[in-house]
């Protein structure tokens, strides 16, 4: 087995320095065109990306506006499938093909990278049993060992995560905003591994990442700081998201050095890696690489849109670990925000609710577009 760093064969110096620091770069995008054009294969072959993440918004943009799905839509219309079945057939096909493109990375890194994520229907985010059933169905439908099933970190999602991991299905836990919820996610992962162990499953075959969202925290807190308007408030803009992520990494170090974890590791289990999500900068006043260069740490994944990846490759200043040990300063930044009357718990709770709602809306838009296309295809016959 080779290391992630050795799998990066040809890339720019900033990206190489990022992987040398222990960061796996995953692309936060997927479309049929990216697959058929060979664009994804070129990114993977160059070492610029060693994984892919998707979400309902990404698929809505790809399928809702692209002509690359026209032939498959016509075939589905002839068969008279429902819009829900059509969406699953199309998204599963893209994820399956992307998994095949990334299979050499998966093999070369012993399953650590080369992963592609596909999300459960976001409308099931508050239904534990339905989420479990959907995760099982997606794992069967895609049928690739390097797939991660994305499950949102809602209260209902937590027991689903434990159950799905317990069945030996690898999981990408998504929509994590708060430190408390992140600890609950890690607990669910360990519980799932314990279930898998009790069932006699091979723990070494189970992988997981925990997608901790970054930029949206600044977007909401900065808006509130701007409304306060004081010099102290303005000085805190752009600090909360990085502080929040750094403290998440501190929690990760704590949990995965515990006796409970050590017992599972002894049986072949792998750590659930933190994944920095929502790393595209929303405020043009900030450096476009900020959520990459300020969140470098060993053993993490940073998933980024191609624009951010290109920015890092072109002018990112990667200076080694920028997370480990910076926890007191991170706590001080969040405490300063709190002293100004901005409630951390309120913000992260709002962001979780909005995250689920946004994905539901994107999914509904996609379903509506597919229903129209299916009807047009049926009429054409």
C-alpha cells in the first residue's frame, strides 16, 4: 500500500505541500459532462483531486441544466419510471462512473481515498428508519466499494449513522456545524463500529468522514457582527468559522486517542477523518484560499469546488499545520463573539436547519425538472 502523498503524481507545488501536510484534496463537484469529457479523469491522474463529494445542490445544477442526461431521460421516460426513480438512476450512474475513475486511488491508498459520496434523499433527514433504508438501497444501487453514503447529522440522523456503520456501510456524515453535534457524530461512529464488531464484520473495510461545514458559519456570524458595527465586532469578522473548525479538530484528537477508540483500532478500525466542507469563500474581501490554508492539519480531508482548488494551486501559501495547538486562540475568538451577544448555539442550530432546507429545496427543484423532462419524453413517443 502506498501513501496519499505518493499517490499524488504530478501537481503544482502548493497542492503538493498540502498533501505533504497530510491533507486529502477532494473535489466538491460532479456532473455527467465532467465524466464523459475526461475532465475528472485528468484531475485524478494529475493528483489534483483524490476524491469526490456530491450533494443535492450539485446534482440539481448538473442534471437540471445539462443536456448530457437527455438520452438517459428519454429511455427512462419510455419505461414510465417515476421522477424519484429517475433521479436515483441518474445520480447513481454518475457516482458509479466516478467511483470507477477513482478506483486506482482507492486501491493505491488502501481505501483511504479514491472515495465518491452520494447523499440520502434530504427529505428523509428527520426520519431515522427511512434514512437507514435509503442508505442500504444506495449502497446496493451504486455497488462500488469506494462509495460513501452521505447522511445528515440531524438528531434523527445520528442513530441512522450508527446503524448503517454497524452494517458495514461506509458513511460521509454531512451538515455538521456545531462542536456538540460533532462529538455526537463521532460517538455514533464508534457505536456503529462496536455494532459491526459484534456482528463479526471486518472493521478495516469500514471508512467514514465527518463533514464539518466552514464558510457558512462566517457568513451568518459576520452578518451579525456587521449589524453590531463596533470596531471590536468588525475585527472579529472572518474568525469564527476557522476557530470553530480548529476546535472540532481538537475534539477529534481527543476522541481518537481515547481508550474506547484504542480498543476498536486494535481490531482494525480506521479513524473517522474530519472533512472541511463549504470551503469556497463567500465574502470577496477574504482570500479565496482562506478556508484551505488556515485549516491544514494531518489526517483531514478538504473538499473544495474547482475554483478554490485552482486558486490554491495558483497562489495558495501552504505553510504546514495551521490547526493543531491553536485551540486557546480559537476559544478566545468564539468567546469574544459571544460577549457581543451573538449566541453560538442559536447560529449553529439555524445553520443546520437551513442546510437541510436548502438541500430539500434543491432536491424538489431537481424532481420538478425531471418530471417535466419525463413528460416531454413520454409525449414525444
